[in-house]
C-alpha cells in the first residue's frame, strides 16, 4: 500500500514507523526539514520537505498513485485543504484528517465532510480520543492501561503485579484450571529482566514487578483485577485538574454516565473556567492553580477517589498528581505527551497515565488496517498491537480450531465474540467460525502475519 503522511511530528512519525515496518511504501511530508530528516534517517520512508497542501508538493510525494493520505499536521485548516487537494487533483481513494477545533468537530454530524463538500473519509479528534481514554482509566483505576473491544463487551487492561499478588509463581495454564469460569487471558508480559514485552506461553509463571496485559470479558473486569491482587473501589468522587477541551469532555461524559459520580474541576485560566462552568450542570468549577494546596483542599482532594490531571503541560500534570497523592487522594491519573517522562511514573507514585499520541495513533491505525478490522490499539511504545477483526469466509482462521492455526510466536487470541454476542475465553480447542469477531494481541514484528491470517485484501478495505 502506498501511503502519504502529512506532518512528521510525534503522531505522523509513529504512524510512519508502524506502516513502514510492515513494508508499506510510505512518504512523509513536512515543511520542517529537520523533522523530515529525522523520519528518513530513522525509518524506511521517503521524505519531502514542503507544505502538504501545495499540489506540487503532493505531486512530488507521489499522490497520483497513492492509496491513502493521512493529514496529521498541527493545523486543522492545512489538514482539510490537503485532503481537498488530494481528492480534487489526484483522486486519492482514502483520506484521513486529524482535526482539533471543536467547531469543526461539531460539523461532523452535518454534511461538511461529504465528497462534494470537504472530501474527508475519516476525521480523528485527539481531544475526544484522549477524553475517552481518560474515562476508561477512571473505570478501571487499578490498571495502568485500558482499552475497550467488541463494543464494550471485552476489556484490554494492563496491571502491575505487586509482591502480594496471589497468582505469582503459578503457570498460566494452571490459572485457567483454578479459575475455570474466569473469561480472561494473559496475552502480554513486560518483565524487567527481559527488558521487553513478550507473549507468554502456557508454562510461563508471573513474577512480582511484572506488567501484564489481559484481555477479559467486561463482566469479569472487577473479578480479574481482584484475582491479580487489586482491590477495586467504586469511583464516586473525582477531581479534574485542567478545564480545556480534554477536561471539559471528561466532565461532560461523567455527568452523562449512568453511575452517579461527583466531579470537581480546577482550571487556572479564568476564561476557560467560566466556559466550563457554563457548559457543565453538576460539576463544580474552581478557578485557580491546580498546584495550590489550599485550592486542592477546597476541592476536598483528601476525600477524592481519583484525580485526573489534564492540563496542556506534562510537568504540571505530573506535579499536580504528586501533590494530590500527598494530600490524600486515592488514585492519580496524568496526561503525559512526552514518552520520555513515562519512566518517572513509578518513582513519583503516579498510578496511570494517558498518552495522547498513543490514542491518536491507535485511532488512525483502526482505519488503515486491511480486512474487516474493527479496532486497533497500539500497546506501549509501538511494541505491540491488539487487533479486533471479523473473520471472513476466505480467512485461514475460518472453521478451524486455534491449535491448528499457524499463529506466529508473538501472537495470542485473547477473546472471541460469537454471532450471538457472547464473548468467550479461547483455548487451544476453541473453534473460530466465519462471522466471529476475534481480538488478537500481536508483537509489532508479527502484525503483518496476523493481518495475513485475517485475509488482508484491498477488496475488503
């Protein structure tokens, strides 16, 4: 597949890294020559320096025979014009644009992005994606990573195993025997001694300090966390530090949630605070610095079940989370853009983080993958992916039991949704039928082979 990626920032670079690693023909376009050089030096991609919306620049990038264009520059307007030029002049079949402004996003519900208006096939909103990721963290506060699959019927969670975890030093196959009714599968383990993520085998045992990734039935989410040594408390009081687009979206979702959650918001910018106060009905909005201990006490931080720090500054988010923890808050979740900051989470005792780049990359990959792919989630620093896809009649998986399928070593089937909606825990004897939806964990190097098993064909794009 020939793909043009406009914008070589963090998101564009990560998408280029994913797609070029799978032997796609990738060209990166950016008006910053340093970013273009970084991409061409570190990845197997071509680079073009120039403004992505200029027809001559797109022509040099090979737009005439491109299969897809991904517009991920920092400007909404440039992204929209780039898609228009790609459509009108070069008839690029598929166009994806990242848009931030809420005004543009509200128009998604209208006809603005129809082919005869602004021809954008898929609109990605980083703020909305991040807000949804933050909400998932709140719903599974013991997990450091959370993603939903199969229309919310399955959960992918990451748990850090402590010394008191009751299932340490137990072979994974024995766990299946001990908890025969638990619909959960350990699909990935990150161990300090190995210094990498790996897909475990049935005889592997878990150790204290491991970070484990689990695919489970949503109905078993609480039980799964408890079996792995986590005490799950209902989140009834939440403090949100940061009232920008992300914080506002989270607060609105909490107000709309069926469970009654009391939320308070702290926003430093008075104009943003007033805007949030007008938009929210039950959320109390306080104007001031989220690092101010007196303001935190006014928000009753010591009684809060969780604090969510979502300002536009990573350091402020991390410091505010630490201050809230010291003041007595139960759980701390921070928005962190810079991946080099993530190793500081453990020393600072921050429970979980939300990575905007990771959520945006996952959203774009969902629309890039071939086959009947319904969802894709990028794990860690692009170390692995969880791919949810419907099994087609032409797939090598259809009509076969799992043990008879030649899955690569770094791939595990974590959940299967049958046609009647049931989500079952797979084992070696589970049969995969046409029409089933499978969630497969795959290390980055094994993603192309998994896609082949899902019968990757342009006809089904």
